[in-house]
C-alpha cells in the first residue's frame, strides 16, 4: 500500500491482507477520481498541485490562485512558491518535472557546504560540510561519502558498502543502488514474484492489486506504465471500417443502407441520400425492399416504414379478402382453419361456424344427389 505525504512515499506490505482479484483495467470506486487515461486516484488527490493521474487530468480545470509575479514562482502544476526557492537545489514545486529547478545557473556553494559534483532535479546541489563522511548518502551519487572517508565500522543492522558507506541492512539486495557503487546489489539472489504479484521493471515484486492505482509502487514507474494501465484503442485492418462497438466491417458496407455494425454507426445521418433501384420501395431511412413486402404485416424496413399507418387505408382487389391488419388474401383463404392474416381476422368464429354448417349441408346434399343418380343407373 502506498501512503503519500509531501515529499515522502511510504510502502507498506500487508501480506496477510485479503487481495482483491487483479485487473489492470477497472472501474473506479465512488471515493476515487477517474483519470482520462483510465487510472483511479483518490478524490483527495484532485487539485492538489500534483500530477497523480500521469496525464494531469486530476489537475485540469482547478481553481488555482494566480501567483504574485513579484514575489512568487508559478510551478508547472500551478502551485505558487516563494521566488527565493527557485534554483535552490530542492524540488519545492513537488512536481514530477522539478519545474523550479530547471534552467538554473551553476550554483556556487558556500564555504561551509560541500558541492555535489553530479546533480539531478530533486536532489541538493549543496550539502552541509558536516554531512560529508557521515555514513549517509546525501548527494545523488553518494559523492559526499566517497571523499577518502576514514574506515567506518558498520553497525550490526547495517551493510558495509565497498566504498566504506554503511546503509541499512534492508537496503541490501533490494534492487536499488543505495551504496552508490553498486556493491549492495552484487551477488544477490532475487526472489521470483508469485502469481499474485507483479514483476516490476527493476525486478521488484509488488501486489497485483497495486498496479494502475496511481501510485509508483515499483519505484521505477513500471506498475503505472501506459502499456499496462491504458486500454488500447481498437484498430481495424486497411480496407475496413471501425464501428463504435469496436467491430470491424468492410469499408464498402458503410452508408450502404444496411446496419452492419449492429449499433447503426455505419449508417450515420451524414451518409449521402441513397436512391433505390427502379422497381423497389424506398424506406424512410433510405433502405430498399421489394414492393410485395409493403403492408404484409412483416416489417422489412429497419424503421418499419413499410408497415406504417397507410397500410390501414389500403384497399384490396376484387376477389380478395382484407384482413384487419390491412393484408389482402384470396377469398378462398377465409374460414379455411388457417390463420393466414396473422391476426386471426380471416377466421372469425361467428362467421366461420355458420360457414362450416352450410358447407357440411352442401356436402350432404351433394352426396345424396350422387346416391340417387347412381340408383337410377
């Protein structure tokens, strides 16, 4: 777990805690801010002058006060610091770029200070002379402990570096060059990360749950890399069209009058008007269908315009029966015990029950006629 304090990152390993299932791409909780790149950071980290998201979206649109140009310096993050803090060898802006220490002139240390020969933003250029040979690395490259320092006996909880520096024993074989000469990382046997851990770029192991949480838990940034935390945008092969749903279709299917994407994104309103071939019906949405499909109680147009209100005004030809839904059928289909209309209007009980009695009577009379005729023979 990463606990942030100004200028301090404290890493705690709660190995006995229950770990949630690992997922690099996740939905942020109500207590988190969703960055533009998909990362989650605590709501308290928004507008705190620190680029916690990595894309600065947590600091965008914040009501930062305007710095006084006479007495203050405006950091890249928007923070205001005293103009006296600029180029003092410390990252007073507390931003990723150390913007108050950029383009600084060579600084001359005072007589009671030691000049670090190699300087990096965020590290001091000048340190008190009393810090030299005190067993602690104050310069970025530990130059303050490489000045012919007298041999020092390291404490039992310290590791003796080859250059005479003493470092805390837990710093030995932690994949970080704490000695300055790399001797604390020589002949080390590093553990292999378990399945519940993420292997950092520097070889360190952190819990899978710490990846993409907005905290640099690996200390080299690999657990917050864009390739790991940002969902890649889908792409299609040349000659294909990318639907909003992420599906790829042939590019010639776009604006062809058919919704091939499934979400309609290949048939936007910007498609040019499309005319149907002669002999076909044009739907209101530009699609085409056969005239015989109009008012057949089956929507063939995607917008159902072939079955609109005008179907109820349709008149059938002589010798046809008009269903309640407007469909025209041969009159012989009425009362044939088949729902040809689809709405049952060609099989009304009141009519068909009487029709069935008359039909049976007709068949009976016809049988009697043939019986008498046969007897006369």
